[in-house]
C-alpha cells in the first residue's frame, strides 16, 4: 500500500483545492524555497493519519490548520489521501477487496474533526485501527523523522537508546502487558485476552502474510512452467501456419495468373468493340454535321429573321394602337375645347354690351360734376372781386343783398325740388333691384354651383400644370432615342451569340446533357442537388493541357455529380433517365489528392515539368471532392521522359500523362497513339462557356436597357397624358367662367347691381341737393341778419364760395376717375373678347388637326395589323421547316447517344478488365512473396527451435501438447502476455525464504497457543510462562540488536565511506570484541586499498559497505549467547579501523549521518509502507546528502518515501520530484520526473578496479545477511 494522490483544500498555505498526484511507489522528493509550503504537505499527511500532538505539525490548535485561521473566507481545511491498495498482501486488515483506499479528514473553524473512509463517515478509532494494521501509528511513529529528531538521538542516554531498540523489537509492548498481567495475576481471563490480542495483532497477520508470500512463490514457479509450454505451442503453430501458407500459395499463384490472362483477353476484345463503336460515332457525328449544315443554318436564320420581324411588327402595331388611342382622346378634347371657346366668346360679348351702357351713365355724371365745378369756380371769382357773376346760378339776381337773398330763396326751392325728385328715383331703383333678384332662388343655387365648378376647374388646372412640370424633368427624349438604338444593337448580338451557343452545344453531342423527369421526383425534390456532368463543371486553366486532362479523367469525365447518395438513389429510382449514367455523390466519394512530398519529388525529378492534374482545372468549391476523385491521382507532364520518370520512381509512383495524351501507369502499362481530331472536349467546352458567358452578359445588358427604356417610355406616356389633361382642365376652367357669366342669376344680379349703383348715385345727389337747401337757407338767414354789414357779407360770401368750389372740385375729380375706370374696364372687356375669339378660332383649327391626325393613325394601325398577319404566317412557315430539321437532328442525336453509351460501356468494361488484370497480377506477386516468406519463416523457426524437427508429427493432434483446437494460439498469446505481466509483478515482491519463515512463525504460533492453553489450564503456571516470555524477550531483543547493529554499520559505512558504527552494551565483553572486530575489518579494508589517492580520498562506497558488514558480522559473532542489554546501549563509531572514545569528536554532519543511520537501521527491522523524512539532510554537505539519496533509492525499495529536502543531492535521486512555490499568498505544486540512475558498478578494467572488485566480492559474502535484510 502506498500513497498515490494527496488533495489539500484550505489546509495551511493551500487556500485553493490542490491535487498532488503521481506519487512514485518508492522514492518521492518535495523541495522548494523556505516558506513555500513543502513541509505543509507532510503535515497534511500526518493530519490525516490522526496525529494528536499538534505541535508536531507546528500548530497549537486545529483552527491554525485552516488557511489564515479562517480569516480569508476559507472556513474549512480538508486533506484527502488516496492509497493504492492493489497489493492485497500489504493491505490493511479488512480492506483487501479495495484497489484504492481514500481517507479524508476535515476540520471546520470552531468545530471538530471529521473522518471519511472511501467517502463514508468514520470514527477516529476506526481510522487509527486501519493505519495501525500497516505499522502507521502516527502518535508513536517510527516511520516519521521530523526536523530535530536526529539531534535528539545522539543526546540519548544508553537506557533511552535501549528503549529505542525495544520499540523497534516490539518488546516494550510486551513489558507493558507483563506489568498489566502481574497487576491482575489473579485474573486469568485478562491474561487470556492479552495473549489473544497478541495473536490477533501480531502473530496471525504475520502468518497470513507469510502464507501469501509462499503462495505467490509457488505461483511464480507454476507460471514459469506454463510459459515454457505455451511458448512451444505458439512456435509450433507459427511453423504450421508458415508451412501451410507455402503449400497453399502455389495453387493460388496459378489461379491468379489464369485470371490475369483472361482479364487481358477481355480487355483486348472490349477495346476492339469500343474502337468499332468509335467509328460508328464518327459516322453519326458526320451525319449530324451534315444535318446541321448550311440548309439547317439557312432555315434557322430564316426562322430567327422572321421571328424578329414578327416581334418588330407586333411592337409597331402596339405602338400604333397606343398612338391612335392618344390622338382620339386629343381630338375629342380639342372639339370640346373649341365648343367651350365659342361659348365663352359669346358670353364676353354680352358682358361688353352691358358694360358700355353702364359707362354712358358714368360719363353723364362726370359731365354734370364738371359743369357744377365750373359754376362754383365762377361764383368764387365773383365773390373775390365783389361783382355778381352773371348767369352764375339760375334765377340769381344782382349783387345787392336783396338780390342775393332772392337768389338764395330760389336756390333753396330748386334744390328742394331736385332732392325730392332724386329720392323718389332712388327709391324706384331700389325696388327695381329687389324685383330683379326676387323669385331667383333656384337660379342662385345654380350660380353657386357654377362658381364652385369654376374654382374646382381652376384647382384642377393648376394641379395638371404642376404634374406636367414634374414629369417633364423625368423624361429625356434624346436618351430614349439613344436607348432604342442600343437595344436594337444588343438584340442582334444576343441572337448571334445564342445561335453560336446552340451550334457549339449541338456539336458536342448529348453526353453533356443530363436529362431527367423533374415532375416525377416529388414535391420535396431540390433540383440544386444535381450539380451536372463533370465535363461541364471544370474549366481548363492551361489549354495546352486539355488533351492530358481528358485522358487522365477518362470515362469519369461524363459522370454526373450529385449532392448526396440519397439524391442519387432518388434519381435512379424516380428520374426516368434516358441513358445509363454513373453518379458521384459528394457525401460518399472519397476524393484524395497526391501528397505534397510526392508532388515535390515529381517536380524535382522532372525539373519542373510535372504538375498535379487537379491544379490545371478550375471548379467550384462545393464539388471539390468530385474533382479530387476524377483528377486527384494523376500528374500532367510536359514530355514522355518526365512522365516515365514520375510514373516509375519509387517515391512518386503516380499515373503520369503527357500533353500529347500518352499514359504511363506505375503498374507497368503504357497507352498512346493518335487522338480524335476536331479539338478536345474540354477546349470546346471552354469555348462554349466563353460564348455562354458573353451571351449572359449581353442578355443582362439588354434587360437593363429594356428596363430603362420602359421607364422612359412610361414617363413619356405619362407626360403626354399630363399635357392633355392640363389642356382639358384649362378649357374646362374657361368654360366654367363663361357659363358663370351667362347664367340668369348673374344677369339679374348685374341689373340689380346696376340699379343699386344708380340708386346710390341718386341718393347721393338728393343728399347734395338737401345740403344745398340747407346752405341756401342758411345763406338767406345770414343775409337777412347781416344785410346792414356789407363788408362782412362779402367776406362771408367769399368763404362760402371757396367751400363750394372745393366740394365741386372734389366731386368732379371723383366723377373723372369713375369715368376713366369705366373706360378701362370697357377696354379690358374688348381685349378679352378679342382673345376669346382668337382662342375659339385656334381651338377649332386644333380640333380639325386632331381629327386628321387620328384618321392618319387609324390608317397606320390598319397597315400594322396587316403586316403582323403577314409576318406571323411567314414565321409559322419558317418554324415548321426548322422543326422538321430539328426532328431529323434529334433522331440522329438519339441514335448517336445510344452508340456513345455502348462505346462508353465497352471502354468501362475494358478499363475494369485491365484493372482486374492488374489486381490479379499484383495479388500473384503478393502470393509469391507470401510463399517465399512462409518458406523463410519455417526455416527460421526450425533453426531457432531444434525440437520442431523431432516433434513436428504431433503438431495439431488432439490430446498432445500441440493441440491447437484445445488451446488456440491467440488465447495462448494472450495468456503468455498475462503471465509475463504477472511474473514481472511477482519478481518484485516474492520472498524466497517465505517457506522457512512460515514454518518458524507457525512453530512460534503453536507455542503461544500452547502457552495460552497452559495459562487457562493452570493459574500457577503463569509465573513460569512469564519467565519463558522474559527469555523470549531477551532473545528477541538480542536478535533485534544484532540485526539493527548489522544494518547500522552497513548504512553508516554507505553514507560515510571508510567508517563503521555499532551499538555496544555498556558492560560485558561484547563492546570490546565488536570494536576490535570492526577495527580489524576496517584495517583490512585499508590494506586492500593500497592504490587509493594520496590526498586521502575515501574508499569506494561498495568497499566501505563491505567492511561495515564484516564488522557487524564480527560483532554479531563475538558471543553466541544472548547479550545482557539491560544496562543500556551506547553508540560507537570508528574511522579507518580506529574506534572513537566519544561522539563529541565527530563533526555536526558526521553526527547527523550517524543518528540518521541508526534510525534507518531500526526502520529496516520492521518496515512500514510509508516513510516521511523532513529535511534530515539540513546539516549535511552535498556529497553526504547525495549518499543518503542514493542509499534510500537502493536500500528501501519495498516502501514509499516522502522526503522534504532543499538539496539537489537528495532530490536528484528521487523518482518523482514535487516543487512548491508561494504565489500570491497561496502555495502551488508542480511535478517533474526524476532521474532514475542505476547503481554504480565497479570498474574492473585496471589493477585498482580488479582489486576493488575482489574486495567488494569478499565483503559481499560476509554481508549477505545484512543485504538480505535490506
């Protein structure tokens, strides 16, 4: 049992979960800088083993074992040890059935410890029992050597050293039990229980272990015998197989040769058939070319020409019809506009007549106002000069006051009469105006409707004008004309390229087409699953290599690429294929290209004249696998020499094709000769692809032109329609204005307005007359009051005259303005009338022109329809003639397709026959090689196993050792492998002395059982038994002392060559004899090493070990009787045969080596599965440290060592090295594989080497017991 993994989580400096795995079963070293956490790994192991003294793990309480004592969010420390328990012999009691044992101990801050065994909770006592059963008592450890323990050993008193020896011998436990027995001597049952415990814990496990070791030794012997038998069986079977293969290969060789010859004959026959079919293909192709000759082209060109003429005629007819429709609509609109213009001119004339009448009244009022202004002006002048103006006012007297008073009375009376007359006339006109509008309610509604129509027509006219302006910017007549010319040019180019593509496709034959019935494939069928024929999917990059590529591809050039195998199955099942095809499913085809190293080699040997065929073709990425399948395995070479070199070079061996079409096959075949004329298929396909590409480009350009031309034509048509609509809207607006002006209500309203205006003028005149009455009355009163004041009167008259003059002037100016406005309005109406008459005349002319244009367009449309009928009949006749030609060509194509299919089948059959021949020849060569190989193998087996010749008659017979039915060779080989593995494992742990030790242990067991029976039978015999046990104790202690003494000397001399050491009793002759014997042995060693270096270099470790073993043997044989060791033991040491009187003479390093040797010697006496050493080499120099490492690696192979060291001399000897680092406050561990050195061997090549070897041999015989114990 050994540790194979340690898991730390939150333990001391390991804050995170750290898994340390990969422990070596023997020697493991842990190193790292101080404080990096290396000793914490050993503390973790002791923690799981159940240590109770926490000071040994450098802690005062369990909480200190948690990372930062639980102050860094880590509240739990957990350590898990994973033990390899595959060796049941070293397994703890009760755990033999577990290959792995996992023990976990956890401690929580503020809580207690928990133990888990294999994931299940367990008590601490159960864990201690588990480890005690394999000598791992951590609370009284002999397997744990911590820092400081080494120095304590040398400071021990003799009695304490004896106590260590007793602890190693196990007698201290007996002493404890003896004292317990003496205390309870009267309790018979207690002693029986103690003896039973001794039997259960020590004797029985020892017996079980020895019995297991004995069984393993017996099994090792049985395995060896079985391996010998199975080796003979396997060798015999190999000889039989080789012999039978030799005999059977002779018959197979003849059969394969016959098959190859037959296949060659079939290939020749099928090639001849293919050649015959090829000739037939040439005949049919010639017939097809004849059918596609000048007559066919003439008919096709005629049909295309007439079809084009028909299309042009149809286009002209459609254009004529569109023009006719537009011109008819324009003629109708022009006629309506002419009628509306005529009606508008009549309405304007009526309005002008009415306006002229109104203007005459305005002129009369203006003349009256002017006469009144002149009279007022004369009166003012008279007033200014003081002389009455004669005739200034009707009825006015002279200039005297009396005369003026008379004139004032007459003026007042006249003005009163005029005011009454004007008032009455005004009232009459008001009544007349009201009478004009009365009873015209319906006419008013019509007037409102006409006015709304006028406003709506005006809005529509404005919108139409905006539309015309907007559309005028999107139509370019010059661009449309240029596009029409370009369209005709591109249409001719498309026709020409289409004819060329049809001609080229027809010349290539039907093999390039893959036709199937898509309607029968079902609704879920995806047409994109069919990629096409291989020849249509590639583009030749180098035209000069086209022939080579066709030859390299062969029949695969006509195979069809599909997306998947399922699509291929569906095509074959439902596609109703017209010819036999081979499909290449992209998801199943195993495409491969020539490896780069072969390509490089081919380029090298051909001087750059060979390239992979796949690199000379272009293709889509989605069909790459198919292209690799077709072209991937061939090379294209410039000439025959390059092709031959590439085909037959051992590093290339690829099919090589020259550009002339010659094929060089690594199988040994050559193909060549003339090729079909007329250009290669791939070149013609490239030409067709170029034509098709140009055709697609021309069609794309034509479609763009058509689209733009359609947009421009649509914009032009929209512009024409918008202009026509604008004209109609303007005409409707003028008509609405005319209808509004000529309606009944408008005329009545005009009369009413006129009467109202006249009434208003009369009312104004009446008011003026009443004002004149008031003025005259006031003047009269004033004249009467002022008749005595002539001067004052004149002044007042002057002022009154001035006022009258101003009022008359104002009225005259106003009347003049009204007359001027009336004249202007009359003039405007006259001009408007002239314009209306002009518009009506123009509209009449436009209507006549539109009608004439429509009649002309109608005639053109009829002519276009007649031309379409004629062109349609001509095209139908040409199409029938072309259909007849095409039918004949299709019949030829169908016949040609059948012949091509038969030719391809013949070629495929020939290829398959040649492939079969090549395979048969290759198999024949393989069989011949197998025959020779079988013969050689049988001869080799006979030479290696001479017994084959004697026992060959028994091979394969039932009941013999060589019964292959009873024991199959395969099972025998598996059994041999298992036995060899078992033997390797057993060699490492079998004990050759297990039988003798078992017999001795069983005798001891039976003796103890007898003693227990005697104790139970008779209480009085207890003292005698105690005496016997005391004797056994002395004997066991003496045996332990001798073995430890021997191992002590051997280990110390190994660590410090030229020295020896022993444990000597304080009293008695043993000390002196041991010391002298050791000194003698050391002296003998010095005598043998006469040739050692003059500078005092120590003897070799082997010689020193031999000397130490001899000294230990001498010490052990100094007294055959058991030594009295009760007084204690002291440590003695010698250097070069001289025994030191005191250990104080030793240096610090020597003292450490001495103490370490004693501890390790005691460990050897009762080995534990695991040993832990914590910096035991701290006080040692490099050479001593290296010796310790070498000693641990060579002497302690049965146990696992965990060694903490800072020195390379120690951990360089380890099998596995764990290095600790302290990173960001947390310890980390890395694992490396150590250097496994072999034990140094003595150099026996010279005199010194021979002498050292002899000394080592002599010492080895003397140290045999110590070596066996180690």
